[in-house]
């Protein structure tokens, strides 16, 4: 083979090797010590019984019942993952929500009730900035989850159950928040747990590869042909920056921005076994936020790969491929 042709083929093959392939970049949370130097154990619910979720009717923006159906559909989306042991069941309605309901009694009390609460509020104390939603989760000090809360902002945002333009979609946002309350975060777009929200967007009704990989990593029932591997397991240590954050210009996060969170709220608490005490740990901040750019809150992450052509190929790569192919064609005509 002539040297020029070999060089041209090598150029094209090298360029093709730069084409991005499917990537996984999800993060899980851990609040327990790894045993014998092994991997950190992620926070998780005991799946011997279905995890109950309850919906508070106070503050619900619509009142026609469609919000309840949308919330139930969001939980069902996570329930439907193949080879995952996590399941959910709808519980009784709640008249007046208690954001940290798990503190009502000791976790060791036989009457202790484990559930995830979902509700709307226009309370300035809950949302000092116009973030979309906020989540709390609580564990017993060993990493076993004992409850959670998903709070939706009805003061700064209007909601819809139909994907209407200009309104936040209930099912889409709650699907994202369920995953976040399980401790999962994706730093790749096209995943529900990628913390970016926009009015009229219904894409988060469907789970992405990272979402499913995260669920099988934590709750795999032993029948999975492939189990997800996290990019990292966050321990909640101060200054850990896990999951990572990026600048707002990269479609990521930024405390204090119009589409960011306040940056001063935990998303996990420790309930000491037997004493009912509460200790704030270094969880992530308030989640979500919308704006003209559909940006995210201060707890997420993002990945910028440069401008894309309509077919999803980065412009610089397309140009280099054309040059390489032109060299091949020129060599063939010789």
C-alpha cells in the first residue's frame, strides 16, 4: 500500500475513534463505612416490602386529580425497571404535610412508618430562591433509608399534567425527584436524574441509561445480565464536590443564579437509631430551577462536548472526517 494511502486510512481511522460512544456517568450516595476496605455501600431502602409514597393534598395546584395520577405514574416508572427489586405502593393521602415526617417517633418504634412524601408549597422558607423542587432523604446511620420528601414549588412555577408549553410537567419532574431521593444523580443529559428542568419538557417521564444502571447497581435482584457501575459513590464529606458541578454555561449548575438553588440546604439527614435525633450531613443543595436556558440547580452536573450538528456530530469532527475522506479520494485518483 502506498505510504500516502496508508496515512490517509490511518487519519480516517483515528478520527473515527474520536466519535463519542455511549457513556455512563451516574453517582450514588453512601453514608456508611465500607467493610474491610471494600467499596462503599450505597444508601438503599429495605426492599422486603414495597416503599410507600404519600401525597399531600394541601397546596396541590390543580385539584382535578390528574396530579395524583401523574405522581403515581412517576413512581411506577421506577417500579417497572427490569431486574430491580425496588417497588412502590401508594399510601393514604396526607392533609397537612410534615417535611421531616420521620422525626415524629424513634425509628425503633414498632409504629414507625417509612414513606416518601410528595407535596407542593408556596412557602418562602422552603424555597428562598425560585428552584423547581427539593428533596430530603433520611437514613438510620447505617445507610438504610427510612423516609424521604419531595417538595414542589408552586410559588414561582406553574404546573401541568399534559406537558403544556410554558408549564412544568408534574410526572417529568417527580420522576426525576424520585430518582434523586434514592440517591442517584446523572451528569449526562437524556437521563431523568440529570438535574435540569424546563417548562413543557416531558422527557424525564422516561428513564435514561444512567437512571436504569443506577437502579440496578443499588437494587439489582440477581437476574440482571448487566449491572450498572457508578462513576463515583459520594460520602457527603465536606468539600467533596460529589456529584460534580459545572458552570451554568455548560448547562450545569450555579448557586445564586435565576435557575439555580440556594446552595444551603441538605438533602439527607441522619436519624440516630433509638434516639430520634437529627444530624445534618453534607448532602447536596436544593435541586432544580428553570430559566430562559432551562438550566439546573446547584446539585447537579453536566457535560459539554461542544456544538453539535443536526445529526449529533460535533462540527470539528465532521470537518476533519471530510478532510480525511478527501485525502482518500485524491489518492485513489492517482
